[in-house]
C-alpha cells in the first residue's frame, strides 16, 4: 500500500495520464471498518489509501482491476455500484453493510512530443495542455522555455543537445510536432521519427523550398517513402491559414484534434459493432440508484 493519500494519488496519476479507479464507500450500516465517504485509489500496479482492509478491500481491489482491464478495451470512463453484506457475503466479523462506488478513469492514450520552444511552440503549448494528452516538450536551449513551463498540465520539459535522440523514448503511435530553430535539427529529428515509422502524426513546419530539399534528402537516406507521404507539411489544417504564431498554433492544434477524434470515433464504432447495435449501459442507471435508496 503506497503512503500517498487517495486525492494526491489521483492527481499524480491524472498528471501522468495513467488509468486508475477511485473506490468510495457511499454508505455503510452497522459495524464497518471505515466510515461513509472513505476513499482509496487503485492503479494497475499500486493501491493508495484504504477503505479499511480485510476481505472488503480485497474484493474491491479485484473489482477495480477488472474495471481497469475493461477501460483498456473500451477506452471509456465508467462508474459502477456494488453492495456488500460484510458478514454473510464476505465473512467479516463486523457484520455491517457497505455500498461501494467504483469510478474508473482510463489512461490518456495520446502522447505528443513537441520539438521547439520558439514563438509558435510557446503559442501552441497552452492549447495542447488543455487537451486529453501527455506532452513532452523538447528544446536544446533551456533558456527558451517560458517561465512556469513545467506547470503546464501533463507536460514534461526536456532539454537536450541532441533532441533527435529523444524520439526513442516515446511509445508507438506518438504525435510528433517538429518546429525547432535549426533546419538541420529539424531534419535529424524527422529522420529519426521516419526511421521508427510507428507515428500517428508527424507535422513539420517548413517553407516549400525547405520541404522539397528535405524530401530529396530523405530519398538519399533510403527513408521509406510511404512514411514520408504520411507527414503533414505544410503543417496544420489548410483551411486555417495565417502566419502569426497563434494562427499557426491554432491550425496545428486543430489538425491534431481532428486526427485523434476521427480515431476515437472509429474505435467507438468498432466497439458498438462488437457489442451489438443496442450497445451497453454506461454509468449508473436510475434503477440502481433507487434500489440503493430503498436498501
């Protein structure tokens, strides 16, 4: 059992984009290990705080782990209520009852690596940090990051003299945004990403001339041309134009949102097809709540 409190743990896990379940004693009667309102947090490999230990907590943790597995498949948050008779059902000597609310929060599946802390990067970061994603912001110049950059939501700041080496630290299906202050650095970074060829998104800020030269250089380096064809250059949505840093930033953010929403919609359709046209209940039904109020 980790010593972090449930609220500190949920905040930390949320910042890291990890999946977790908040377990809450909604109501208790008779003799129980903890009072109503007590909470704990269950993650994949750790538990935080306690609802009193014993068989109730053991069963609750097992149920939370099942919800974490379901969340990985469905990519959706969920809520569920269970009612336990501590004596007859769980064999605890307390003999009371406990109604437990389980609230699962799925992992943030979107990873973004932004190269460049220049004007456009600085305009883009406040937008990205408000999205459901984890961000790694990379630049070779520590002084370039604005004051308070480390406080952006779900953001890691990386200062690296060889930023292209940071590509190897990211998981598959990462979104890469390349907009450094140096053309050679942009080429080295984009080449490293193309060689991995497991990106969901690769956007490069470039003029027409720079883009033509890069494509020629990719050919000379035997880069897979189908991977090059997946790149977004010019970067951003073509319908959102403008050269001001904020205009470019909005265009790039809109393009990323468009891509991950399309992916989510496809996953949801596939999930519905697998479950049947009627789908399945989400959250807690009114019938469940009424049954609890009568118990």
